[in-house]
C-alpha cells in the first residue's frame, strides 16, 4: 500500500518549490478537515435538534469560502512563478479542482444546517433520521478516505471510493422511497419529510464530491483523466 514515502512531489532541486508544493497540500488537507467536520456537525445538529450548533456551521461557511480563494491564489502563483510541468502541474491543477469540490461540500453542510434549524423550530422530530445517519456515515467515510488517498497519493484507495458512489445512490433512492411511504401514510408528515429529503439529497451530493476528489487523485498519480468513464476503465488505469 502506498505510504508517504511514495510522495514524488518533493524532490526538486529548489527547496523553495518543494516547500510551496507541500504548503499547498497541507492547506488543502486543512480545508478538507474543516468541511468534513462541518458535514459531521450538521448531521449531529439535525438529529439532536441543536439549532445553536447549526447556526455555528452556517457562520463558518465564510471561512471555508476564504480558504477556497486563498488556495486558488496560492496555486495560481505557483503556476506563474514555477511554470510546473508533468506531475507537478497535475498536482496544482488537481488541487484547484478539488478545492472547488470541498467548497461545494461546505455548501451542502450549510444547507443541512439550515434545514436542521427549520426542523428544530417545528419541534416534532420527523421520520427518516435513521436513513440520514446511515447515509451520512457512508458519505463522511468516503470524504475522509478521499482526503487520505490524496495525502498518501493512493490511487487504489481512490478507486475504492469511486466504486462506493453507486452504493450511495442506491441508498439514497431507498431512503427516498421510505420517506414517500411516510408521507402517503399521513399527509401531516409531508412538510417535515420533504425537509429530510433535501438533507438526504445534500448528503448524496457530498458523496459525489468525494468521488470527484478520488478521480483527481487517480489523475495525479496515473496521469489519466478517469472522469465520465466507467469504473472498469478506472480499474484498468489504476492497475497499470
């Protein structure tokens, strides 16, 4: 299994360039840790009916946005100063793309927090929280593992994350059918269940963004773009 010693983005003659690339990776992982915590806390705020925690998540969204802009600027400056080629350029370009995914994960966390506030104000806990916990745990694991795959340049782990995306889609569809049944049983459940449906949709999107990050890790390591390709093709690329 790949380890940190396999990190080829640190063997340049210029120590300054090495430092710049390492700083870029470090700041990206710091942002990743923040948005991961945002999603986890948003789920907790929803399930516990904790409006105060939900408000804290919404307030931190601007901090996530600033980190996105700072990382974009840092990556752009590296391109301008160093004119990187091949693997270094793949790293920098991939970080720019993955930062956008992290920012969108932060947006999804903010949506969940907003819905948590709405549902906590309504009082009665709606049906569907078991499904929220289940899918939430799944996509949080994918997000964490995608960041770990980036940190270790582990294309095999990235491939495993890509394979999980289909399972999340299936779980989302099953949860949606369950909530639809609740709404049909009692029309008074409709408003609250619809809010939970939007939460589930936000979590499904978090899984999509984790998958996007995994695809970029494969691009960094293998030099081939596996976006919009069957998983079988990604397996071929990783197996080479």
